[in-house]
C-alpha cells in the first residue's frame, strides 16, 4: 500500500473527553438525587407524619441497596461493555427519583428510596471504569478528581434546589425537588451518540458471566482490602456530609436558606479538593496524597464541629470538604488501577458499594450518639477516630499508580495495516 494511502486510512484517535464528561455528569446527577433528601428531613417527617429518625432511615435503606446495583450493572458492564449498562442505569435511577416526588405515603417513599439505591449503586462502578479506561495515564489523577468531584457538584445542586425550589410551595415544593431528578435520563442520549466503547474492555472482556465471577473470586485478597478501604472512606464522606445540614439547623438555629448557602460554599471546597489532590497524586502517589488530604480534615475538626460563629463554621466546613473530597478525588484512579483487567467494571464498584453497605448505619449511629454526648461531639469523635484508622490503612496498603489498562499490542488497533480486528471489536491474537 502506498505510504500516503496508509496514512489516509488511519482512523483518528479516540479522545477521552466524552467518556469523562458522561461519567462526571452521571455521578453529578446521581449525587443530586441522593442529597436532595438531606435538605428535606424535617419537611418529609411532617409530610408523612413520621419521626425524623424514620426519614434518616430512608438514607440508610438507599445506601444498603447499593451493592445489589453494583453487582447487577458491574457484571453487565464486564460482559457486554460499558456504554449500554451505563445508559440503562441512568434511565433507571432517574425514573425512580421522579416517582419519589409522587409518593403518597412513607412506606411507598421508603420502597422507592430502596429501589433508587440499586440505581445509585450501579452508576459509579460502570462510569468510573469507562472514564479511567479512556483517560491517558499521565492525566489519570486529575481526571479522577474531575469524575469524583461530580459527587460534590451534585450535592451543591441539591443545595441550590433547596434554596430556590423548596420555598416555592409548602405543599409541593419538596415534590418538585424529586421531579427535577428525572432530568438525568436525557444523559442517555448523549452517551449513545458521543461516548465510544472502552478499548480496554474490548481487549479483556470475559466470554461468560462465570468467567467474570471466577476472576473476581480469584483476587479475593485485593478485593477484601478495597472493601475495608471503601468502608472507612464512606464513614468519612457520609459522616461529614449527610447530617451536617440538620446539625446546622438544630444546633445553631440557622434558617434553611443559610444552611443551603453554607452547603453550596463547602461543596465548592469539595470540588477544589478533588481536583487539587487528584493532580497531586500523579506526583506524590495515590496513598500519600490521600493521607495528606485526611490530615487537613483532621486538623479542622474543631472549627467544623465546635465553631461558635457562622464564619468559623463556614471556614471549617469548607476546609473539611477540601480534605474529605481531596481524598475521594484519588479513588476512581486508585481502585481501577488496583483491580484486575477483566473485572474492572465489577470489582471497583462492588467494593465501593459494599463499603457503603457496611457504613450504611453512619447517619443513624451519629444521630444516636448525639443524644448521649451532644451533636458536635458526636460528629467530632466519630470522624477523628475514623480518619486516624483510615490513614493507617492507607499507609499499610499499596498502589499501582500509572498502570496501563491496554496491553502493548493494543496500540496496533489504530493502525489497520499492522493488525486485524474481529467483528466484535477484539484484536486478533488477544485473549
């Protein structure tokens, strides 16, 4: 073939930005749907004529159901590709969130929030694997921070909704916040038209569901470590975020508008933390960067929990979330790098969601503890102990920063003159 003709036949490289954007938006909208409820605890308790503890329990139910979603959508992603399960997941959790706005009774609402947990549990693992497999290794830390910052952006948007949608009507304002959660279903159209399938999945996909399960069980040691790590990471995030608006209202008497503004402010810090520490992890390593972020969170606990003025509490909350989400910003890259190639859709997400299962009682434990030692001491003691144990776990752990998700021969996929690709996308000669 003449050289010029070969050059013309070479396809353009696939850029990762659509995959990164889809994963970021999916996690943003999923987090929005979850965090809407933290601004509605008292409103929903009055609406359904139940206790505050009953409404808090619905968050426990959501968190507890997430592992089921991780298994279902993770297996589908490793067997059939990332794109289609990702689209199905987004449509599922969006429709359930929409229905929450029509719930007539507490029992129906609890059931819907449990079903929503299945959708929420499936989104992160599939979206993170798609994003990290598409990201260039040298940018993986920063892009990991961008993907994970979607969680904080979703929280911020929930705070904005509480600030502007909830006050519109005492009767249906809370319902409109859930109705807004149906919008993410539109993201499926973007994924279908713009997001390419993962090349790493095409190389490593397993022939059967059984092969995926055997691969996962054969790496039970690393899986056990990831579950332990994620359990403490869930204690960190949910222990510092979920009840904090309720704490500000009940302990300091702040209005709903002030609490929403505060949440917007500290979630800006969370976004900055994810981006900053995600990028730092490329130079300092995944574990050291996370430990540094945890150290920041530990030293600001006095201002975060015991601040006596609004400016002090705001500063403490801002820096707390810089540290919390700074550590979290490294997680998408870290978990995907530690997971075997064939189960990267299942293992990171399942470990992530098992962590949330074991940490699901976080809100109930903190709420019960505050009755004995006070709200501020409950938050401070719980998180101080957790941060120290988490830092030790990371220090004793391991990492594979910069691990390649493509085998070397995969580079030939972009050069048709030197390789062959089968009809199903597999490169000839690959497993």
